[in-house]
C-alpha cells in the first residue's frame, strides 16, 4: 500500500467507498478510537501499520490472533498518517 501515500487529495476522495483487498500480519485486534472492532495489519508482527480495517462486527475476530496472516476486504475510507489505509465495513478471510 505504499502507492496510497503518493495519491493526491482529489484521487483519495475519488477512492472513497471503493473496495480494496489487503493481506498482512495482524499486529493488533480490538476496538479502535471510534469503538469499532478493528485490526491493524503490517508485513511484520512488530512492524508499522499499513492497513487498518474496521470490521463489520466482532464476529470477524473468530479464529484470529495477533501474528496470523489474514486477508481483508473493505471499502476505502481515508489514508491516515498513523494507521495507513483505513478500510471500513471490512470482512476477514484467512
């Protein structure tokens, strides 16, 4: 998702609600600052966050733990300096 950091604001706005799929290592699972169930994904269990999928429900956590590699699909929401690509309404496949 390095490409996302090269997008200008207009392009990012055009991407809102577009579906994206990402695969990464779970570095965190729990509620985010908006009290939504979420994950943080990186390419290393101790690495920086590249994708922050907000999940449809806590049921998406089933069978997942920190250190697992998962694939998520969600709608592009924003690009955050802290959390990378933020996806909303995400689902998890393993």
